[in-house]
């Protein structure tokens, strides 16, 4: 039996990037299927955050950097100011998913922003990154400039906002279990184990019955 894991995330959320490592460790050797789903924290035309602002500086100094250091993950507060909108990157994700490279694309976007400080709101940057994971750059660029996947992305956002009732990222749906926020490898492993056990057929021995040798 396969456990389906859905991860709701945004490419400008550092905790979504940090959540990759414990998740990867937790699923090793297990029968799971992972799907990343988009969630825009600050969709256009809302203002995005500026890295030089006190809010981001304090959050990173007090939470992000200590957590990343403890986990042994290289991360930096990107100097892209203001932070990019992520709808184009997510429309590109729909294209990548269609080509069987959704999870690889998702990882590349997060690393590009949080380790390389690349502007993932730029079509030129996005196209180059798509090419790096083996996607057709010309086809990818055309998909973004024509907004071919705008409807698919908006449908995914509506699911996250209205149907799944996601209010923060990362949020994990592991089988029937919904958990928000960063979780340890051990916590994720236990939830996966519990969900796998749910799928096993339950044989109850209580009660009177007859067998092939009589009653």
C-alpha cells in the first residue's frame, strides 16, 4: 500500500526549503508518493517582503539561521528586494509536473532562491533553471510568456486556499493526517508508519464462528 504525501509550500518560504531534508530522510525505504502543491503567501498585487526590513531580519536571525545551522543546511536570506512574486515559477511547476519533473523542479527553485539568491520572479532566470534540470527552455519560456498554465495554477491555489484550508506553509497531508509547520524526521516517520498501518486489513478474532473442521 502506498501513502500519499502532499506538501503545500511557497518558494519564498525558508521553512519549506528546510523541510525537504527531514522529509527525504523520513521516506527512505518506504512506499510513499510525494506531490508538492503551490501556496502563494503574498499573491499579486499584495506587497512582498523586503530582506532589509526588520521583520525578515529578525525572523532569520532568531529562527531560520539557528535551525539551518542545527540541521547542517546552507541557507541565506536572499538579497532580492522586494522578494519576487511566485506565480510564474508555479506556472512553470505545472509544466514541469506535466513533464515528470515536478519534484526536481520544486527543489531547484528553492535552492536557487535560498542558496544562490537568484530572482525566481524573472522569466529569464526561471528559463535557465528549467534548462538545468533538463526541461526544454524554448517550450518552457513560451509556456510562461503565454500564461499557458495560469488556469491550472489558479485551480491548484483555490484547492489549497478553499478546499484544503491551508493557512501556513509548509503543511503536510500524510494520508489522512494534516500537520502544519516544520517537523522532525522522527515525527514524519511515525505518521507515515501510522498511515501505513491504517491500510493493513484488520482481522478480528473475537466472536463465535464455524470453520472447515466444524463448529
